[in-house]
C-alpha cells in the first residue's frame, strides 16, 4: 500500500546516519585501543570481544536463556497483573487512589534491593525471587500507562455512545479499550526492556549462579575482560530482542496508527 | 392507507436551568416548537442562545428542567432507547481504529444486527453519501468533508425518523460546506427523515431548511420562526432573489431582537 | 492515600504470616508463596527493633544498626549525586547539540533511545578493573569513581532524551514568532526552548535520579566498595542466618535513599512549576 512504501522508504534513508556513526565508532574504538596500547582491563578491542563471543557461544547462550526465561516469566505475570489492576482501577475509584501513590513510590525506590529479602523468603536456590522482582518492575509501567489510556475518552465519542443507549461495558469495549491501546503499548515497551534489566540486576544480589549477571561478574573477577564484554553484548542483545518484540507487537496490533514516540 | 406519522419533535414549555440560586443560568425558557414528520428545521442564534442545549434535550443527552419533550410520539428517553434518531456533531467523531465501513456499522452492531446484513446496509449507506469506494479506508485517510459524510451515513444507519445535527459543517471550508449542503438536501430527499439542524450560518440555514427558528440568549428563547418559501433546492437557489430576501429576513430577526435585548 | 496503602500493606504482611503455612505454598517443586516463619518474614515490630540494636553484638561504642545504615546511605547518596550531576550535565549538553544539529540527532538518537532498553547496568562489574590500575589526568582512579561513573551513565540517557524532546517541543507557531522577531538561536533557546522543556526534563530527572541510585548500589556491590549501602546489604545478607530481620534495615535505607532523591527533584519541579503546563507522572 502507498503508506507502507513511504514508511519503509523513510526508514531506509533514516538508517544511514546512525549506521555510519556505528561503524565509525567501532573502527575508532579498535584503532584507539591499538594505537594507545590500552590494557584489556580498561577497554578491550572490538575484535577481541567478537572473538570471545565466537569462542564462548554455548555458555553465553545458556546464561542468556536462564536470564531470558526469568525475564519472560516475570514479564508475562506482571503484564497480566498490571492489566487487571488497570481495568479494575478504572472502574473503582478507591483502588485507583490507593495504587497511584504506590506507583509513584515504587518508581523512586530501587526495587532490586528487595532481592535479598525475597531470597530468604523463598530460598536462594529458586528462580522465583528474580521473577518476582521482574514482576514488580513490570507491573507499575503497565498499570500506570494502561490506566491513563482507559481514562481517556473523547467527549464526542462519549455523547455518541450515549445517543446509542450503550451500556457501560459496551462503551468500555467499543471505545475505551481501543483508545487505551497506544498507552498500553507505551507501558509494554518500557516494561519489556525493564524486565531484562531487572532480571540481570537481581542476579547481582546473590542467589543462584546461573544467568548473565553472575557470568559477567565471574569473568571480571577472573580478569577475562574481553569475555566479560562479550557476555555484556549478549545481555544487550537480549534487552534489544525483548524491546523489539514489544515494538513489533505494537505495529501489529495497531495498524491504523503510526507508532508513537518513546516515553520515559 | 398508512396512519399519519406523529410529529418528529414536539416541545412544550421546555426550559433548562444550569446551577442553582444566584449563579443559575437559564439556558432555555418556554420553548414551544413542533417539527412535523419529514420537515427540515434550522436552529440559529448567537452563542449562548441554547441551540446546542436544545438539540441535546431532544436527543435525551441532557434532561430539561421544565416542560415536555416528545420525539416521534414517545418520550425523549424512549426514543433514544428505541434508536429513533441519528446524531451528527461538529467533529465527525469517527473511531480512528475502525475502517470507514466499520464506523458506519457501529450503530448496527450495537443493536445486534448480523454481520452480513450489517455489511450490506453499511455499503448502501456509503453509496448514499457518495463514498461507496471508501469502505476499507481509515478515517485518518479522509478529508474533513469526507469524514463528515461518513458521520452522516452513520447517523442514518438505523433509518431514523429524525436526524439531529449540531453544526456538522462548521469545521469545513466554504466551498466544501456548500457542496455538503447540496449533498445533505439530496440525502434527506431520499430518506424522508425530519432534521433539526443547528448552525451559525444564515445562508446555510436558509438554503437547507423549510423553517428557520431564530433564538437569542439570556435567557435562551425562541424569538421568531421564519418560513422559507423556496421550493425544491438546487444550485440555482443560491442565486435566487427569494433566497437573498429570506436571508435578509433572518438577519433582521437576529439583529432586531438582539438590539432590543441589549440595554 | 499513600499512608493508607502502606498501612494496608503492613496489615497484609501480618495477616499473611498469620494465615499461611510456615513452609510456604508449593506448586510441584517450587515455592509460589513465600515462607511465613519468623526467619523468613519477621514481624514488623521486630524489623523496627533491629534499627536500635548494636551493630556488632557485645562491642561497646560500636554504634547502632541505625547509625550504620545512615552513614552508608549518606556515603552512597553522595556518590550517586556526583554521578547524577555529571550524567545530567552531559545529557543536557548532548540534547542541546542534537537540537542544534539535526544530523547529529539522526546519527545519535537511535542509539540513545535503544540504550534505554538495554541493561547497561551489566557493565558494572567491568568497571571494577579500573580501580587501582588507571590514572587519568594525573589523578589516580579511586574505586568510588567507578561507582559514580555507572551512576552517571545511567542518569545520562533519560536526561538526553527528555531534554531533547522538551527543547524540540515548541510548536511552529511559537518558533516562527521568534524567527519573525529576528531572535538568534541562543535567544530562542533561553526564551522559548528552555522554559518549554521544563515539563519534559523534570520527569526525566526523576527517572535519572532513581537510576543513579540503583546504579550506585549495584556498582558498589560489583566492585565490593565498602562504606556504601550496597556493601551493607550484601554483608547483612550474609549474616542473615544469625539475625534474619537485620537485612531489612539497609534495604529500607536504600528505599529511603530513592525517595529522598526523587523527592528532591520533585521539589525542584515545584519551584519551576510556572513553566510546567503538563502534569507527567
């Protein structure tokens, strides 16, 4: 369709400056380390990092899978919880008044610091504490953003629905839910990236030695810096993957809309 | 032989007061108006004269403080529940996540019509407003005038006896506006619905309606009803002497009362 | 209402302890509901008590847990603040540069946006190697600097994006007005773009403050920097078998840190509220 072609054309042109910059950046990095003879513990060469990725592919994949699973489980559960809470809060004012200040407080405190408590509550050999941390991390952006969307209704649409003698549930179904979708996806994008971050950070607080976090720490402790950086690259790739899936879901679910910009 | 249709709208002593005590505002007082079945009536007046409020009272979107409202022989509430009227606002209010066809189908879907029938009726309506080829488009792809046409098609979806229109062409440019007016005349001729049309524009009121109800504010009331003695409307009507004469009559009615009302 | 919510949470805690089995609830092999015995979930009263205890039992003049937590919080807060300041400054400057030069924006913005989605905090252990081995501008790299660098890194990105969005926010109607008055880029900046950006920068600063705090804590743990709240959490966690309630003290301290940091930004927002036309969460 006409719109589709224009969109991909614009993306194509827009791709050049960041691509060029990325390539130039890597090249300069490599040169800088070589010329200034920099030690690997400060900054390894990109080529060395790449080498390590190749050599350690399997263990890295395993660690990624472990962290990724935690992130996924926490994301799925937090998503469901956040959505239900938003739907309920949009109908019950008292619930909204309770949860909203809690959301503001949750945004301020370092949630990952709760990991040691959860480790004692559950058992430090279980993945549950990490998944719970991810759940909490994911719950709030989903809840806050979806609620904001559900409360929006164009006055014209409200009058139209009244003229149709539509029941409150019908109004929610026909107008409020679709109206809330962009807001939900804003929350989803934040939450999916946050899920990976939360999963990794919670790994730094003790517990099981599986996952990307402990792998990075042990590589750094063994002074195998290129390997450590290689694992970091895997972590970055995981975060990107989650985020891109969320973006894809957004494009698929809302074909009528150009994607909205990022909201912090 | 069919029974005569009840008046589309019958208002008796209708009043609306917002607020209480010293700060109360009389948006409408002592409104008496009857709109016959199939008749086109325009409501015109300066801001604050209550024309939009009156329209919403007829549509049971606002409750009156005094008086009786009967729509199509029933109470306003019953008429709304029975979906006896269709409404179009100044902003088209299309749901941007539905296709044009989906938007027209909306009132049909809400009241339980099956998918195949809905689709067929929506297509018919889009043909009626001249947008037969645009069913699969999204509202954002249409111009303002086209969006309003979709809104009108939607308002006609349940073949209502009455159309309520609140300045539907107000956001359009003059050329599109005149085109839309001609379209509306044609559509009304084909559906024989009564229309209550709120507008700011004197030429528009005269061109479209059979009677122009002139209102004025503080308190909102009907000051005069001007009959429009033009026959069937077409492009030549806009140049006819009688057209200009009636416009002058309406203008005088608006001005004259306004001059009397201000101290 | 926040108070009510907290009270309800506290009530829920004690209720759960009352109702749930000591060993928690299992689904198959794994626990889905936590253990509720006193070792795993201490009574709230016990947690409050912990603050008053001596840090090292039996040592006179050793100081209370509360004192240790406060000292650690103060230490970490300063590190996070240093990182925050640097990150915000760099982020804001980058945003200014990107607003001025569109080509710079197009080259860098995708990376900045994507960086918000990737776990940069994974880099924390890598900075460990810097301490004790690096010398910059004649100044030996102190371990605490690594912590501040991580905090700065995490604060930088939301500020860069928020500031850019805010600086670009004035509609053409306003920018054209200033152009018609022959205003220079810097005049437009001061009189239009900066005030317009406040509504976007304040929420970004809140996020940056919270991120800087988390970054500082995690960095301290990775580096093993003593004196900060991160180290305190880990060391109390290791002592947990002896006194399970003690771990709550530094964690509550960390939570307080976050609230203080974001609260300070909120105060700033209050002072600048004349420029804020939109209420962002």
